[in-house]
């Protein structure tokens, strides 16, 4: 497989009327279609016109609460431990997410929930 070459980089991306995400806090957290939570570090376009999200996925993702229903039923998760840098097709972005610290004062865990869904 031939390596693709990055021809352009972007600081933000949007799906008009649905979401707008940047590479900077607090607007850089997203849900992928598989419900993975990712912190966006960059957006790129390759020489094959493929648009990619570059970021780090949270490796630990669990329910924030279980009663009266599991928080995952409403797409709310407690997350921690970021992966190495990875890339995903921009079409894999489901929605923007809000990320709030859940542990004080260290901020090693976060609660995330969708900001807007189609």
C-alpha cells in the first residue's frame, strides 16, 4: 500500500448545521460513529482527497452512572487514558461532545456527552 501524503492541514471542520469542531479546547472532543470518544489534534486532507481527523481516543470508556439506567443509554460516559495519535475518516464523526473533569483536582478522568446529534 502506498503512503498518502498530507497536502493541507486545517484547524477546524464542520458538518453544516450539525457540528463544528476545532483543534483547541473546549471544542476538540467528538464521538465517532462507533461511540468512541476522541480528542481532536488536527484535520488533514491527503493527496487522494481523503479528509482525516487526527487525534487520540480514550482507551477507558465506561458508564458514569448505572441508576436509573446506564448512562451509556444516553451516550454519557466516564473516560480516561488517551491512546497514541491515530487517524479516522471525517465521515466517521457522529457528533461533537462536551468533556468535563470528573475527578478533582487531578483531572485524569472526564465525563463526556454529546452536544448535538443529527
